[in-house]
């Protein structure tokens, strides 16, 4: 909301008056620490010059925000801040991913994800593993249900296809799963092969989330050992989008990637 106000050239005091709220309340809304009423959001958007249909869309988002998402009941088991990412992912119209090592969570089999979770240094409890697995499977439903699912484009570094997470049987099942998912109409899977040499993403993996509303900026998301970071400044997102495009040009196409999944699975006994 702060961005919309800045773009409209409106002062905080006059905006608050137009919405019938105190300036301090508007500040908390813009900071994300106060849940706004849909009517207030509608009034603000109209005051900022948005079309009625677009203003109503923002008001609808405010209405939905007052209803806890399905992920809220798992918040205690999730890594700090990850519930915020899940909430954003749930409204995205597309996602672009680069994975340097392990298979992306949206593409993992249940056996693979459990093996990976148990390898974490903080040694999650059995209950945490169960809840995190449930969240990951629930996230997969939205992206891997076929017709009508959002567009998912993943570039997987070849290293992740050779690492024996969970052992040969688990990895064989995972490779076959990748082969299967690569045939979905909304999924594009590529592999960055060892032969590609040096590449522009040696710093690590990342996710790019695309949103359907022009007023809702795309974001870049990265994870590191002690947490995660969501970036929405245009120059930050553009930098990661450029890296993704460079990786895409160097990576194996979907057909060759599918052949690699099949060949690697066949080698596992």
C-alpha cells in the first residue's frame, strides 16, 4: 500500500482521511503490522486513482488475509519466516527455480523429502517431520495438479541428480518422478549439466515468483543456513531473472533432461 501511495503522490495524512482512519493506523497497514478492513483498502485504492475493478481486487485480498491460510496450523513446525513465503507462493501465477544441489521441494517424492529433512543439523522431531512433509505435499497439490495449475519452470543442477539422498531406491523413485512430472503441460524441467562449466549462479539457488496483478510486484526468494530473504525491489528481481535466463540458455532442454532422468534411474539397482 505504501508503494501505491507513493506512486499516486499522496501524503499519509490526506490518505488516512480519505479512508476514514488515523494516520498511525495507515502507517501500521503499510508496515504490515495491522490487518486492514476491506472497506479501508477499497477507499485508499480509489483515492490513489486505481480503476474500480483493480481496487476491488485489493479489497478482496484484504478480506482473504483476515481468514487464516491452510499453512497457519503448521507454523510452529516451519522454519522461521517460511510461512510468509508459503502465503506468497499460494497466490503466484508462475514460478522459476534454480536448484544447485537437492531436488526442489515441489518436485520431491515423500521418501526423498523425509530423508532430506532427517539430514538437517537441528535434528527435527518426528512431529516436525510429519508436519513439514504435510506442508510440502499440500504445496505440491497446487502446482502439480495438471490442467489449470500455475506455470512451474525448474532448472536443476546435474549434481542434485547424482546425490544419493535416502539411498538408491529412494533416488530411483525420485528420478522416475521427475521424468513423470516433466510431461505435465504446466511444468518445464531443465538440467544444467556438468559440461556447462562455470555459470552465473555459483552463489546458490533461488526462486522467482510471478503474480497476475500488475500492481503486485514479482519477488525473488533465497534461503541460507540461518534463514531466508524475500526481495521485491525491481532491480533485485531483475538481476535474478537475468541469471535465470542465462542458466536456461546453458541448460539441457526438457526432452534431453527427460532422457537424463530415465538413464540415471536405469543405472540404479
